[in-house]
C-alpha cells in the first residue's frame, strides 16, 4: 500500500502495470480530501511523455523504485482525459471511478480530490496535502518543479533487401585475325635453277592450285565469380532537438503590507 510517508520518493518514478510493463512516469499523486490517503496518480505517457492518464492507487504497491498498479497498460492509457492541473472535481472523479469499475464517489463528499502539492489555504480547508504546510507541521512549504527527462527508444523504420537479377549488355572486343592472299612471284633463270626450268616440254599448258587460309573470330562464354556483396548496417548518430513544456511551483508570501515577495 502507498502512504503519505513514501509518496515523496515516488515522484518521477516509473509506473508499471500488472504484467510489469512500463505505463509511464509518475507526475502527481492526489490525496483524498477527507482521509488524506493517496487515491489517484497522474501518469505521463506517450512517446515523449506528452499525455497524462489517471489511475487509482488505493491498492498500488511500491516495487523497488517503481510504482506497480493493478491495471493493464492499454487500459490505463485509454482512461478518460482529465487536465492534471489543480484538484479533481467531483464529476471528474466520478467519471474515473466508473471507468475503472469502482462505482462512483460517495455523493456526500462535496469537494474533489486534491493534489499532493496543494497547500493549506486557511482554517476552512481540511485537506491533507503532500506539502509540509498542513496543520500538524511547521510553517515550511515544499516547492516542486518538473524536470525534463528525454530518452530514446529503438523503433523499426523500414526494411532493406539484397536482390540479384540478370541484365544483358553488349560487349565489343577487337580481335586481330590474319588471312592468306595470292601473290605472283617471278625469278630469273640462273645457272642454279636452269635445270629445273628446262625440266618438261618446251611449250605446254600447266595449272597449279594453291590453298588459301584465313583466321575467323570464335566466341565462347564462361561464367566466373567476380565479387561478393553483403548487406550490412551502421549506426549514424545525429542531434535532434526536443521541445516540451515543464511546470514549476512558485511561492508568494503576503505580510499584509503592500510588499510581496516570490520564492
């Protein structure tokens, strides 16, 4: 159970659901105006904590540095949206009670539930707040402010595939080729070749055949591996600016004169 003695250490703690999944960050605790018991918690949810949801903490427990509630994460995030500034009105609290299946608040209660930061405003105000300015404490008052906590989470942004396909292109290669041509060669009759020249009839017809050859290009193809390609990833870090509003409490005092000061 959560009591007024340990709620101070829970401010800003992680709120986890019945399955241990984080719902969000505890922003405020609301106390019952009659009993002073912690009743509601305002939990900041969303990607950058831009939304707030209310959840009952009557049966909540402190789990280490976390606050564990008995409701599922999505159920809490879908609770009625109520502005977390100031006290809970009677109608707002009734709406929350109905949503969480607790019926409605006792009709005899005229005031709503105050935040754990409300201060005592006079003798007519009997609410017990988290501030140390209640009727049973000294004159000290706690001033609180919101601090911006920005983190990161990894989300899937896309998929990349490595695909291989076949394309056809033309290759032009110059290859040197040779061929034989007929050339007529004449040589004079000398003493060295006169015998060959006189061999045969003096006057006759004769025919000789010469075979000509040439080279022609021959094309053959072979498949050879040329490289290996793989798909890898690298992490690139860049700066991204996040802007969010934060609230802080300010304390004024008035001593009955024209002078006032602020802390």
